[in-house]
């Protein structure tokens, strides 16, 4: 049998499901798309500059960047996760040194990153406010509900 996660071990019937952060979902989407772009950009640079730079260096750096972009999704909920994401945005922009079109692609992804973080934080605040208001309403109207039917 598979090992249970901490959340699975602590779950009890009737416990509300914890909401996922919209900010984290938006940021993860951007990072995963960037990972694909970095991988395909690596193949472009490999094809265009194979004679100028050692193929192992091109593939090693590009694939490492792609893997780091994917792994960064796992730490977005940590306080320093968004800062890591901003660092990766700068790194993606700097890949324009190897292929100039990546300057444009990197800047466009940085704009997507900024918008996803900003909008995700706003949506998370609104959801938290709505949950607080719902909890207050439920507490105020608990007596009016009557017996619950299964």
C-alpha cells in the first residue's frame, strides 16, 4: 500500500477541503509554459550555434533551465517562491544573449508572470473575504437552519 501524506493522515470526516491558491496555480502555469519554451529554445540554439559552442554546454544549460522551471512550481507556496520565480524570469530574459528573439519571449513571459501573480493575489484576497463573510452568516443563522437532512 502507498504511504499516506500528512494531509491524508490528518483528514477526518466533515473537514472542509483546503482551497488552493489561485496565485500559485497561475504562477505554476506560467513556469510550466516557460519550461517548454526554454526546452524548445535550447533546441533552436543547438541547431543554430552547434559549431560555435559545444553541444553539451548548450543542451546541459537549456535542459537544466527547463528542469529548474518545472521544479520551481513546487516551492511557489513558500514565502521565497515568488522571488525565485522573478529570478527565473530574469534568467529567461537573459537567454536572449544566445538567441536574440528570447529577449522578446522572456519579456512577454515576465509580463505574464507579473499579471498572474497580481491577479492571483487579488482573487485569493476576494475568496478569503467571501469565506469570512460566509462563516459569519453561517454563525448568525445557525439556529434558523433547523435539523440537517442527510
